[in-house]
C-alpha cells in the first residue's frame, strides 16, 4: 500500500486531499509555492451548483455530491481545529431582470432532482427587500450555500498541521522527474524531494509541470462592509445575478464578484474590472453604493477547455491529478479529497472519475493525426512528405526538455558539420524538427567550409544555437572559445544565450575528451554564468562531479565522434541516466535510428546527432528518420515497456474463456 505521499499545491484542493489521506494513515507532505496566491483565497466561497447552472451530467452529480458533504466535512474540520469555516446553508437567490432571458429559458436549466423555486416579481421583492427595480422575478435555490473560503483554507492548513502533515510553504516545484512511466522525484528550488506517490494539485499553474490544458481565467473581486449604523444584516442569502454575485458574510463583509478574463497571469485590479463589478452589484442591490469599500483583489481560476476538472490517474502510475476545477474549486474540495484518497489509498476508482480523466483533453491520433507536413527532403522533387514531428501531440503528456530553465519540445539536437552543401544542411535541420543546433565556434572563426555564411543559413529566431568548443585541447582554450561563442550568439540576436557545449579534446585519433580538463573548464564557466553542457566519456563518476559543480546537462558519448559505431557505452550511460538530476544528452557515435530510439527508450533525455545525418546518402531523409526514432523512443520510455519473461506467456489466457 502507498504510504508516503507528496502533494504539490497548497490550495484548498491540496490541503483537503492531504487531510483526507492523513486521516486514513498516510505519511503526507504538502509543497506550497505561495499559500496566499492560491485561487482558494480569491474565491467568494459560493457552493452553487444550481445557481451556476451546471449542465454536464457527471459534473452536476459531482457538484451535488460535494455540496451534500459540506455540513459534515466542515463540522469535522471545525472539531479538529476549534476554528470556524463560516459554512452557511444560506441558499442562493438568482434574480432575473428584464434583459436576461425568459422565464421558460431559465426553467429549462433546472431539473427536478435539486429543488429550485420560481418567485415572481411581487414574491421576490417581498422575499428579499432592497433588490433593484429591474428585477422581475427570480429563482430560489435553497440547497446552494456558502463557506468563508479564506477561513476554510486556514482551517484546512491548521487541521493538516495538527494531524502531522508536513507543510512546506515557499517551495517551488520546477519539474517532475520521470523515469519509465513513474515519477521518481520533484525538482524544487531547494533540491530534489522524493515520495512513493505524488498528487498534482497546482490549480491554474498545472501547465508549468505537465502539458495539461489548464489556463488561468482571471477573476477580480472586491468587498464592502455593512456600516455599523445598519443593525440587522440586510442580506442573509447570496444574490446571483447576470455575471455578478453578491455574497454576504455573517461578519458584515459583503463580497462582490467576479470578472472572468482571459488575460493569462496578468496581475492587479483594473478600473474597468472594478467598474463592471460595481455597476452590476449596484443595479442588483442598490443600497450597496453607500457601503464603505473594504478590499480589492484578484485570482486565477484553473480553466480547462470543457470547464471540467482533471481528476484521477495520469500517464505515470504513481502520479494522481486533481486540478482544473475552474469556477467550482471550493465547492468540489470535499468530494475531490474523498475520491482522490479512495483512488490512492484504497485503489478504488469511483465511476465518476473516468469522466474527468485527463485523456479527454488529449487530441486523438485518429482525428488529429500525429503526422504533419514537414520540409521536402526528396532529391529535388517538390512534394510534401508526412513526417512525425516532436511538436505533434503525443498520446501521453510529456514535459518539455528543460535545460538551464529553457524549454524545448524537440529532444533531438543536430549540428552543422560534415554536410556536402549548405542546402543539404538547411534541409536536414528542417527535416530533423530540432530546436537546438550546435556550432563549432572555431570553424566559424576560421570560416571553415560550410561555416562561411552560417548567420544567414539558418533561422536563428527559431533555432537555439549551442556554441561548442570543438578543436580545443586544453581547459584554458575551451574557456576562451566559450566566451567567443557567447559573443557569437549575441551577434545572431540571442542576447540571453549563455549555453556552451564544452569539448576539451587533446587526442586527435579517438577524439576522446579529457575528463580533468573538462571538469576544470566546467567549474570556471559555471562561475562565469554559462549553462555548461559538457561532452564526456560515459563515466558515471565524472557525470556526477560535473552535475555537482553546476553543469546544466551531461553529454556522454555512445561511441567515438563520427564513428557511427552505435551504443558502445550503453551500460555506463544507463548508470548515468539512473543517477542524474540534470538532463542526459547522448552525444556522438549514434549511427542509425534504431540506436537513437534505443537510447531514448532507456531514458536519455535527448540526443545530439550530426555525422549520422550529414554523412547519410540522403541527409534530410535520415534527419527525418532520426526525428521519428527520437520521438518513438521517448514515447516508449514514457509508456513503460513490458517486463521481459523467461518463458512464453499466451496472449489469450485460458481462464475466463468460453469452452464448448
Ligand atoms: N465560483 C464563482 C467564480 O468562479 O466566479
């Protein structure tokens, strides 16, 4: 049974799941980047599946179940902590004005299973005095409710703390470290943290760690205060109008929300946003115009394309997803916590979870083919050839290749050397789908063949240059050439390019790198602010030392440069992959796509292939093949290969088959 669980995200969802799992006996850690930034603080706390007019059947059911858990769930938390959550079964009144649709249209949105009552003009004004003159009727949803969301997250935090959940605030998770269909750790700003199981509950920021279609949808809000001169609370239920809601708290605060803006993570309140809210609120409940303003704020709802959450299994067997709750995060916290805890702790998957599986958001290969048109690489004949590019959607979500904070979709790097012509080089780079091309600084300086017009030969606004120190025999030379490489990148318009592929190669016959010179040069270049990608023999100890001095990757060779001998150093590369916390780029020696694929299958993060492409009879076709092989190998690695067995195992087992 899974015991040690790491939850990424310290908002209402992460905390609710943490408390639930802890109560069931798990060891739980929560990593929180910034407790105050969570959408949970920005929300209004409405528990409003009816007023929100949710139409998706499974979603409605999820929301209703969650709303019905609220009384007991908050009571339990309050008992644990002695604190108040502000849960209030106050009901929600949804006034309708002349402009907003007919009564029939409204009625269609409501189903018998959650009660809703129509109040005509007289009834609604009697029931709720003080409504705007334009209100002609409205719906009363007695089962909708509210909770003081800010109090709730404080209570959850305190409950988690008192139960012994390890809460770490101020920790940024930078990457999920994945190996063979498993998460093996999370890279944070304070180092790697490991657990047996992981939960991703990072709301609008989910996309930073996995390619999930979660986008921020900004909401601006404000609150006013009922003046002390007004003795009795004028509002004792939520008012839910057209694009406006008014949520009265028992402590005399009244929350007014919320805009819904597709502006990414653009912070701050704006005059336009606040004006819209104030106009809408005053129209609905005019006496608010005299109340003192308390506070303005904003937050980011985690929106998915179908506005439904992403819950349950992920592409990694030990990673569970709980994100994308959009407008209903506070409402859905108790049911999400219960279903996710059942899923992780009891291996019990509620039938509802399948509706919220992440795969619904992936483009299906059948409807959106993984084949895209790429450059023509046939010999002179103009035609578009279908090529799988690494930009195509994969049936498994994958994180980008991230080197020194810069992300790349392609995991194949190429070079510019050894081509028979500039044309061939250009076509090959294009066909390879690569985003990083390494360039020998010395060859550019000496205008070696093929390097005279490199500035114009490739589109450096799309391709990231990786200057290399090929031809340097000592650490000192390599350091000097690396500095020139940085200038070269600047001249090509890559002002922020601090990358260098470090090669220190004294021996000309085998072109084997000098480990001591490489380590010395790496130390110095890291100090000078370079992102160092050292080319090394496949030596696991050296790889570790280079990582420790701050190198951005390690680039072990598979066989001598340009030899095309394939994966000669495989066993050591495997050890390097197993131990590395930086990307492992297999460089040199790969001669055929099958070898490229094999290296990726084993978990290499990327490949650098030059000679095998440049010296092929048709370099562009080989570049495309290497691209396919890299993507295939990566996909296989993420999918996790079947275990190797000593004996045959029938494809159609006899148990459970029909026998005559
Ligand atoms: N749940 C209300 C909102 O997201 O604005």
